[in-house]
C-alpha cells in the first residue's frame, strides 16, 4: 500500500469498529506484512482482508476525502507522515498491540528511534514534583536517552524543559494533532521540542484535543519508551493509565516517592508497593534499561550474540520469529534490536521486520 492508502486506513481507524479490526490486523505480522508492506497491493484488497465492511462505498468515500484533506494540510504545515509500513516507523511502537496506522510528526523523525524513557506525572504538580521531573529529564538527556512525555502542564512540561536545558532529545506526544498545541501556553515549548526532537500524534491535522484522546495518547508515550517513570500521581491520576499500559506492553514501570502527608503521591506510592522500582536519581533508571547503544563504529559483537547468530542473510524476521529464535522475551529483545539497528548490524525493512546487514554478519565459518 502507498502512504496515501495508509492515511485512508488511519481515517477508517477512527470510525466505528474500524479501530478494533485494523488493530487486530496490525498485531498479526503475517496478515499485515503480506499486504501492508507491498506497494503493489491495493487498498481494496487490504480492506477485504481486514474487514470487508470497511470498504463500504459510503465509508470509503468519506475516508478518502478526509485523507486527501489531511495530506494537503500536512504538506502545507511541513509535517512528516510515517505509515506503519515505513522503515522510519519506531520499532518499539510497531510492536505494541494496537500501533497507530500512521504517525504525524513535526521535527526530527530519528528522535523516535533512540533509546527513550517516559517521564509523566501530575498536571497540578507540586514544586517538588516539577523539580524532580526537570532534574530527571536533564540527567537522562545528558546520558543520550530521549525523554518522552505528553507536553501537559506540570511534570510533563518540566521533563521536556529539563531535556532541552541539557541540549538533549525530547519527544512530545499529543492528545491533539501536531498543528494544534494543547495547552496553548505550551506553543513555545512545543517549538523548542521540535528543534531538539519531535512532536508526534496519531491524530490527523486539524484535530482538537478531547478527553477521550488522552488515554489513547498514553499508550504511545509508553510504547515509544523502554521505561515509564511516574513523578507524583494521585490515586485517580491519568499517569496511572500510562503505567498500566506500560506493564501491558512489557515496559519497566518506576515511581518517585513523595510527601506522605499531602496525598498528592498516593498513586505513585501504590505502584511502589506493587513492585515498581523506587527512583531517587537517574542511576536508578539506567540500572533497569541497560547501557546506551554501542556506536556503529564499534567492534562487531561476538559469535555468541543470541540474536545475530540465528539470522540468515537475505531473510527477514518479525518480532515473534526473533523471540522464538533467540529465546529472549519481548521486553528484553526490543532494546537489543534497537541497539543492533543503531549500530548498523540490523536493518528494519518495515512492518516491524528485521534483516541482518553486512555489518551484522558473523565471521567466516560461524554463519548459521
């Protein structure tokens, strides 16, 4: 399918039961890979495989018109449109249960491929929580880790600001389209984020923020990240939704302790009681997510690497196949795949599939 076709699919994603059917298709590598990655396969044939009702004339006509309008707006605003089949689509996000068919991006697409940690917390964060969010954001950015958050008031904004102060990468995931910044007082912050990283949404241009968008947005925050750190959250905080989604996606969940008298942090304290790692400084986070990726110019890994040693040159593999071949579970395998990709040993060919590069080839006599 072409990029235009993927945008039509994204429009159907938001209508009626289209989301459920499309999400099921995207989570089935065999189904999605066979048609979604092939530019010669028509949208009609793809829709027939997903759910024939999606191709009903009235639904499809409306989706095509909406897609044309969205693509025109994106082009005029300088947005980058990245469909699920594109090699630029983030590997970590492609592996979740319901990845969006299309991402709309302002800024640097490559920021979505670096190792990342999400920092989220209360919109009405205390001065303590804002200071912690800023400090953690700055410290992670200084260690070449991308800081992901939601551009919201309070802790989110502080995390972005900390990363920017350290001249590092940060990614803001919105509950509106990327051309409509919410809250409006963060327009300047969003502009700074675009310069150092990216502002991302699954919502097409012109989409206003709505309450229902933010829980959906949270799965992207966790999906882009190796770990989620909760900084100050009440028992009803939306940050706990992000924590739950992170656990479902196999990400690490951590929490910062706070004042036990104020009641502001009971949600985060409950996470710690349930087993979330207690975070006091950046080293607590880095201990869980592992070392930074090896540079592409570093030496080739040994023949015993459990991922590379099973991959034949010329073939491609989806995540389920790599889990079966390597014996490494998904949460631990994804960071390793990302490290090999950044080092040039693996190439992602779209749709969450990987192939081994010449750089990733084993020494003569050891190739499987």
